[in-house]
C-alpha cells in the first residue's frame, strides 16, 4: 500500500468513525435496542464495503495509475450495488430497526466519501516520478 493511499484510507476512517458512532448512539436513543443493533450493523457494512473498495482501488491502480478514474467509478458502482443488495436482503428483518439502519448507513457512507475527498484534495501527491527511470550517461569530454 502506497503511503498516500494509506493516508486517504485513514482520513476517510477518521471522519466516518465519529459520524458512525453518533448515528449509532442516536439510533439507540430513538429506536432502542433494535436501533442500536441497526446502527452497529450499518457502521460495520460501511466499514467493510468501503475499506474493501479502497483496497481494491489501490490494488487496481498500483501498476496502472492511468486507469484510476475508470477503476474508481467501477469500485463505487460495485459498492453501491452491494450495499443495495444488502439492504434488499435485510429489508424485512426483525433483527434491527430498518430506519435506524438506513439513516446510520447513509450518514456513515457519506462521511466516508467526504473524508476520502477531503484527504485526497489536501494531500500532496506527486504527479511525476521523482526518481528517474533511466540513468543518464555522464557527458563525454
């Protein structure tokens, strides 16, 4: 994992963690025990799907940085699709409060993406390789 990638992942997690915790606490206050479970499940879903997506994006672009935009769009589309499948699969569950789950998931996911954007915009990324890939021969005398 490149240093900049780790910084972006850490920045996203540091923004999403307090938002997820607050959403879980609010879910517990307003919806009781099932709200607490819904908030915890939502935070876990966002953490797993978005961390895995970030890892997949880093892996795809490690050797070919020119595909970063296409790979990023693919990863985000797959993440949203997988979250949608998860929501549909647990639509009628009695394990947790669906509204608490949905609102916690939305708040945490948006804060994760916001943290990624903020960290990407404020980090200093090199656009050129600082180490020359071809060594030059000494000048002839």
